[in-house]
C-alpha cells in the first residue's frame, strides 16, 4: 500500500545537487500500517521507516467548571467550557445532565473540527441560595464518557447591622431618656455580606406591629387606651429619627458608617408633663430587588403587590421627657425697695423634679439685675441655690421678664453628622423691683462772679452737693430758628440751620467738628469762631473719598433692591401668563369665592403626603403606601409613547434617579412564572410598571431570548403617578424547564432584571375514567345497545388533536366510540359516547387507545355488564 515514485539518475550526482523521491500511501483498510524504505547510497545503507496512520480525532474537555460565589438575585450566570480537538479528523461530542440544579447547556451535541476548539455555554439561574456540586457527563468520540464537575456557591444578598463601638450584630438600639427638643446620636456599621455591589435605602416603619409613638408605657393599660383617641396619629415620624446617610451603595463585603439621630418632640399631647415612649423599626432595604405576589383589585384587574425585598430590621427605642424645673420662690420674684446705689438680694432654690435626667441652665443677662451663678447643672432629683440681686442704676419701677435657657444637644442643620449645644427650652421668671430717690436739702450760695460749669438760668445761685460730675464738658445746642431772644438786627433774618451754642461751652468749642457746621451765639446769633484741629479733621481728599464710599454702597443696595423687584415682577408674570388666568388681580374689585375643605377632591389631600425632594428626609411606610394607593387609582394607560416626545418628557427622562426615587418605581413581579405550558403554544403574562414619582420615566426592555421575542412593546414612557403593564409573550418548541432573565433600563441608566420561568410540556388529554362499565337501562328491550359517555379533559393551554383506535384481537369488537377523532380546545373538555351492540357471541369486553398528536397515548378498557333474567 506504499508506492515509491523516483527516477534514479544514470550518472553520479555532483555535490550541491539533489534528487526528489515521492512516497505515496494508499490504504485499503482502516488500520495503521508500518513499512521500511531502504536507500542505498554508494556503500551506505539507510533505513527509512514508513508509517501509514488513518485519520483520528483527539478530543479533550476541561474537568471542572467553577462558577465561583454568586448572589441570589434572579440573574442568569453564564460560564463557558471548551472542547478541544488536537487530532486530524473531526470529532463528535454529546453532553448529558440529569442533576438537581437546572442548567441550560448549549449546545448539548456537536462536531469539533480538527485543530480547533468548540465552546459550550452553561447557564445557571441564581434564584435559590445553596451549594452547587453537580456532575455533567461529556461523551467524546474516541475517549468515551468524561465527567465534568460543576461547582459554585449561591449566597443570599444580606445586609447586616453592626455596632460601631462593640462590633457585634445589633437588633435594637435604645437611645434612653431625652428631653423634648434635644437629640442623641448612635453610630452603626451597615455591612454588605455578598459578592456584588448593593444599593441600599433606609425606610422607617411607622405602621409596623409593635411600634409605639408617644405612649407612656409606664402607665396602666386602661389609661393608655383611653388617651389613644385623643392623640394625633397623623404625624411625620421622620422628624423623630434621622439616618445619615439614608441611602447609598456598598461594594462587596464593605462596611459603611451610618449615624442614627433620635430627636423626640412633644407634638403628641398638649400636656407638657406627660412622658412619651417611642418604639420604631428602621428597615435597610436593597434597592431594585422586589419579590412581589399578585392580588385582585376592585376592578378585577391583577396588579402586583409590593413585598419587602432583602432587608434587615433594626428596632429603635427612646423616651421623651419634659423639663421639670421649679423655682422657690417663683415664678414671680419681688425685691425689696432700695435707693440708688444700693442692692437687694433674694435667694431662690432651683429644683430638678426629673428622676432620669439632669438639667443644665443658663440665665440671660438682664439690666439692673444680677444672678449668681449665671449657669450651672442640677443632677436628677436635686436642687441648687441661686442668688438674685437687684442693682438699680436709675430711679424707677422695674418689671423684667427673666429668660432661663435650658441647655442641651441638638441637630446642626449645616452638619448633620455632629450635634451642637443649644438652648432647646426656656423658662420665664418675672422680676419686680423699685428704686427710690433720696430726699436731700440743697443750700444755695450767692455766685461770687465766676460762672461755674453748671449753673441755673441766671447764674446767681449755686447748689452744693449736687452729686458727681462727669468729665465731659456740657454743651447746650438747639436750632437757631427756634429762638429769637436778643437776636442782633443784622442776624435777625438768618434762616440757615446753624447750631446755637451756650456761652459756657467754650471748653468744648476747641474740639474737632465737622467742617460744614456753623455755630452762632444764643443771643445775638453772631457767627462765632469754630476751631478745627488739623490733626483730627478730615482733609478734602478724605472727605471726597468718604462720600464716594457712601455713594458706592448706596448704589449697591439700590441695585440689589432693583434686582429683587425685577425677579418678583418676572415671577408674577409667569404666574399670570397662562391660558387660564387673564391677568385680573384680586384687588381689582372681584371677590374670591369661599372655598371649603370639602370642595377639594380626595386625591389632592394626598398631595401633602407626597415625599419631599429633600434628600435628608427619610422614607416611611405610610408615605410609600399613600403614594402607591394614589398611583393604583390612576387610569391604566394601554397606549403610551415609546419615546419621549415633548420637552418636559425629554427633560424628565434624562434625569439620573436617586436610590429613593428608584425605590418608588415598581417593576414586577421579579419572577414571572408561566407554569406548565405546551410546546408551540403562546402564553402571555403581564409585567406591571407603577410610577410613583412626580415626573415621567422611560422604561426600555432588552430581550435576547428566542422564547420571548414576541413581547411588545419594548419601550414606554410612563407618566407621573401612573400604572401600566407590558405583556410578556412566551413561546417555545423545546420540552423541559425554562429559566432565563430579561433586563430593562430606566431612563437609559438604571439596570434591572426579571426572571422568567416556565415548564414546557407536551400536549396531554385526561380521561374521566380508565375503565368504563356499560349496563342496560332498566326497562329496555332485549337486544338494545348499551351507551355510556366518557369525558376528555384538556388541562393544557394548547388544543389537542385526538383519535380513538380499537385494540385488535382475534374476535371482532362490539364497542364503538363517537366521535372517533376530533379536537379538544385548551382548558376545556369534550364528551365521547361509547356504544356496545349486543349480539350472538359478541365479546363483552373491549379496549381502545386514545392517540394524542404530539402527546402520549392512553388506554381505555370497556366492559359490558349483561344481566340474564330467568
């Protein structure tokens, strides 16, 4: 089977030349051959072995598929395995798997070309936490069956709360007693125990079972139940508990520091002496993971009900206490009458009646009254003495309102992570004191001729012992236009605004004054000399510069006012520039109608419960329920725009949503289970979309699955506070369990996924009985045929074609069925009539086979019960 093709040269081969020889191999049977080619070169013999091998394949496959650590989030994880062929011939492989975990293997069989690699995809759905350890059998041509181990771990996406100080898992935080108006913070760590990034949000459960809002738990049950009807339960509990931050993103196995702040407020009751206990539950949820079920609405349509995504609950406890500070004496403090320069004192005892908390007080400064000490701290159930002093600085009666600040820690609006010391409560005292004047005999002496600094009108008598004098020289100034006593004739028509100086102000006339002021004497109105000290007076340049500064700031203030007026005018223009208002102002003589609260629709009452846009405000269960109820009452839009068209829609659909906003959008259920469906059938389920936001959102669905290609529409712009749905159409031609996921985008930025599950089964028909007994009707004549009906039921969602065929035996059957063939619609039934015709030596038993197209067959046994009367 080997053939040598060569032409031997007749002459010797010179050096540098060569002769080519060809060996041809032509196998006649599929076996490997060996031979030898002998080459004679002069006196040398060269043995050249010849091997004739048939083509064969050399397939190899990886022995393990490691899926790694996955998170149970209903996503489909894909891993690839390679089948390599190192041989010279194509090889066939076949994959079989019958394990517990559902794997989608594509392809399960195929051909690998020589010197190439074939990739096989293994898809697994991460819907159930657990350990994956399965074996997949790969049958390779030429090597037999090889087992491939599939390993992996699916963990649940968990959030855990740890204490910042202790490092242990927390279930409850007790803030303890606090005064109303104060705050206390606790720090925790929020831990992401999963291998994927997690977007989280904090939701305050204000309607949870076991929660208490402003209840004095120390009282009896009857007293608490009696006050429940008097309390205002419609309160915003988000002001009680602050979570900073209240939303965020955690990397895999990352911890984030979260600060919780408890700020009790006495908004529940009017009695300030009542203790209020609070028990609330804070839930840290994973954004975008919703596991909803379905419920029937009033109109018969089905909608998805929100249930809690993966979350962790943290109980928060705290109590609010009023300030119980009493004064003895008080609250009106009467001081004894005293004279100027003297003081009277009253010792007051401050009592802290609280059994749980101390009090830090601070007295504000008040004129004519001194307090010692001005600030201090009183322990619980203790008292402290404070001395009040009345030190009048002028004669008269003094009634003063003394403010006592109670100092505590409160939230800083500029820095929510830290608390600041502030006055959170005030107590008021009334001080009453009288300062009397002393009566003193004044002796007058004759003026020797020199006018003193202070004298009477004529300067003749001087009062001794008039008291202390100030160091400032007295100056008496009044308008010259208001006096004309002894005015000189030439100055009588003086109408300027010159100031008049008394003769005894010479000591003050040499001080610097303003350069544009004129001074005249009191009697003759003659302009007098006014000395300006050059060391103190402004120069001309300085005066001009000062005027420029005044003008600059005056213009700046004027421009601010003008800008404010323009903004207000523009705002008013936009208010009245619409198709409804015609610009009529209310002050033009038209009277506004009297509108009552009952005139507003109920939907507008929910507007006040809408979530504010402030990121610092927390979400609460009642707020979410109020918004969801409003969205559920809105009309279901069947035909929505597939793309943003208007300016407002384009603006809304380009927004990047926060975690809070994403939490108010419901797209679900997260798992669409079609159940048992027939191959080649078409089944539809609804994917519900509820937009609880106050602006438009854009939903785009991406489907790469062949079984869901009939789904439409794939893009919708959902208006604010509106619910809608997208029909998901499933159609398959392969039997078995189907699991895959479809992805969607919100505003082309935020990704999400929905798991689709189905069990593709063949067409099936069920019989009402496997054995049918036919008996005669009482009173019938001999030879009358026996009749009985049997029901065919189709439990599937696809029409089933059937045909009855009798089982042939040696004897001819006397049974017949009508109709012998036909069609049973989906989820319906059909009655068939079985007839037995009696006769001489006819068999009383018979058997039929029900053949179902593309389904399994069923046998029916028939028996005729004949009664012989003698």
